[in-house]
C-alpha cells in the first residue's frame, strides 16, 4: 500500500507502505487505508515522533562498528511528516489519508 497524506496547510506527502505503517504504529494507530489526525491531536503526535527519533539516534549500549546505522534513518523518514504536522497545527487543520 502507498499512503498519501493530505492537508490544506501543505502539499501532499507520499510514503511507501512499510514506512507509513511504522509511522502510524508510532502514533498508536493500526495501519489503515483511511484516517485522520485532528489538529487537537497534533501536539501529542509531534511529541511521540520526536521521542522516537531521539530514541533511534541514541547510542545503543551494545553497538559496535560492525553494525552500521541504516542508510536512511528514522529522522529522514519522519521529518516530512513532522513538518506537515507542524504546519497543519499552525493552520489548525487536519491531516488525512486515503480520502
């Protein structure tokens, strides 16, 4: 599945299925073909995404140089959504997908 997130405050954001599923799970939602993030829910959503990014970038206690970081980290994957949520929150509009 491909996710197409939309908001009147921004351009559309397209995510491939696995990354969109991961995003929705981070937000505490089950992956679904349709959904909405209301403006009132955006502060909590932004906090969750930023905490996930920080946790992914924290050095692991058992990390070694033999286990390199992925080429595209969670910050790069989530940053477009973080920006979309910030702009939508500032404009007091929702972010939807699948509609």
